[in-house]
C-alpha cells in the first residue's frame, strides 16, 4: 500500500469511527500530492497531504414519493501531516472538523 492509499484508508476508518459526516461513495476520495501549506493558525507551515471528498446529499420524500427536501453535499478537504500521516483537521465550507469529531 502506498502513502496515498494509506492516508485514504486512515480517513475512511476515521469517518466510520466518528460517524460525524458521511461521504459520497460514488465520487470517492482524491489524495493530492504532498504540498507545503500554511495551517489554519496562519503561522505554521507544514508539509501535508490533502484528501478531497464530497459529503452525501440529504434527500427526503413526501407521502407521494416526490422530493420534499434536497440538500446537496459539500466538498471537504482532510489535511494530513506528511511526516506522521495523522489527520490534522477537515476543512469544509462552513468551518472545520477537529480530529475528535467536534466542530
């Protein structure tokens, strides 16, 4: 298993374990090459891997079987430390998800 595959597998395990968000299995994950990024504290630069994925759409139906509510899933970016391969945080449109699953 190469580094990118290991990171994606770690993310899948974390998502199952925390059950905070679910990902769209049709789109899957895309692990980008290692890059130097300024972390969210605005000061620290660190080599990281970023994995992009989309959350599942939320759809409810009325009694007739017609769509009652549709909320499209959002793209998220999981940031992993390139040295330890540990998840640092997940960036999403409306904030961050911490490693412990809190927002």
